C-alpha cells in the first residue's frame, strides 16, 4: 500500500478510548499499515470463570470495493474488540448499523464520494442500544440515508449509553425524525441534519440524561429541533444554523433545562423558537432569530425562563409573544421590523396581520 493510502487512514486519539496500534503478526494481513483479520479472527474462548472471553483486533478496515475480507460494516463491528476502531473506506453500504459496544467508526476522508450508509426500508440507518449505559460509541464522517417514507423510528436512533455523532450527514425519511434521542448522553457536533419530521427529536425521560447539539446545520425538516413534553433531560443547543424548516426552528416542551445560545434561527415557516407547555427553565441568549414566518420567540405556556441579548429581526409575527399572565425575563434584545409588533390584538385575532 502506498504512502498516500497510509496518510489517508490516520489513527484518531479519542479520550473515550485507549486505542493503541497493534503489531501485525506473522500470519496477519495488512492494509495501509494497519492489521486486518479474516472475519471472526482473534476470537478466543475460555476464562478463569469458565465463560467466554471474546477478543478481536483493535482496528479493522472495511472496504466494499476493495480486496480485504470485510465488505460490510456490521461484520467488522461484530469482530472488532471492545473499544476498537472500524475504518470505513469510501463506498455505498446498504445495511443497518446496530451498536451495543464501545467503538469508534471513522469514515474515510480521502478522495472519493465518501461513505454512505443507506438503510433498507423500514429500518434505521444506525441504532445505538447498549445494555450497559456506560458504553460510548463515536461515529464520524459518514453519510446516513433513510429510505423515503420509511416507518423506522428514526434514521439515527439512540436509546441509551454515551453517543457522539460528528462531521456527518443525516437524511431522514420525511415522516420520522432524522435523529431520535430517547436516553443516555448524546453529542451531535458539526453535522448536517435534514429531511426528517424533526431534525432532532429529544425524548430523554431520565432527569440525568443530557443532549448537546453543537455547531450543526439543521434544515428542511418539519421542525428543526423538538424537545418533547415527556423529556426531562437538560439540552444545550448552541452555535447551530437552524433554517428552512417547514414549521418552527426550535420547539421546547420538556421539563428539563433548555439552553439556546448563539444559534442562527432563520427562514423557518413557523416561529423561530417556541417555549411550550412544560418549558420552565429555558434560556434563550445571543441568538439571531430572523425572517421566520411566525413569531420570533413564542411563549404560549412556559413560565420561568430568560430571553435576553438576542437579535430578533424581520419575523412575520411578533418579535416576542408571551401569553398574558406569564412572566419570563425578557431583557436587552435587539428588535426590529417584526410584522406583528405594530398590529393590535384585535387585528391579530382576525388574521389581518
């Protein structure tokens, strides 16, 4: 394998894993300087307790178009050791990825069309559902595609554990969430998330769960980010561009704290931000909320919360709608050219503005 290939496949140091290079044995094959194994190689049985102690290689390379033994990501996931790395070469992989162990899946960054995981009809693109909630999976530089009108719960479906998705594309089915988070601790960073009923749907019922939605582009969904009414998790939504969604940019109805900081929320067909029902610990700060078809920020039910230091400009509805009797802290916002601000309540009720 030439020097170019070696440079294209670089080991990544992740704090969640202690990943060390394995020396190729006399009988091992290698690709790009990394050892590869025949499927199921490196498995040993027997332990001091009489059970099965499964081991495997720490690195496996998958290449649907190449000469190696691994043509599917699923087979590599089965064989790789706990805490190991699966490197995926560019190509289209028609499969569902099921994860229940600590693992790093790294898509190829070299020349080519990238890594595409295309899920079969009515199945998720990737599901992370470990029995042990301390398991940590990291997935980077992969494009996920759900089938249009697929009835799977989501393209990316996280039940529990610690999960990180970064620098990837997620295209939903149009009728289900692109990313669904129902438990665990989740980091979404620098992804492009589109074509879902919700771009990100958060329904974490445990109060110790957390979601961090950071520096993503979330577009062309029905709702950009939806924190469901049954969710008790704390959710941080920071530094994202949330735009061109068919309804609201962000809707929060959860019991936990929702922190919206430094986002650009624009050109959505509903309101920019809705703090609904049980959203009582919300912070909306330093956001640009502009050119949305509804209100900039709407508070139809939430009580406690802070809305401050935002630029709220050019929305068709009110800059900030607060239902009578509610008292969120609203301070130091820059407000300009919002269509509903000069409209009387009577005219709004009659749909005149």
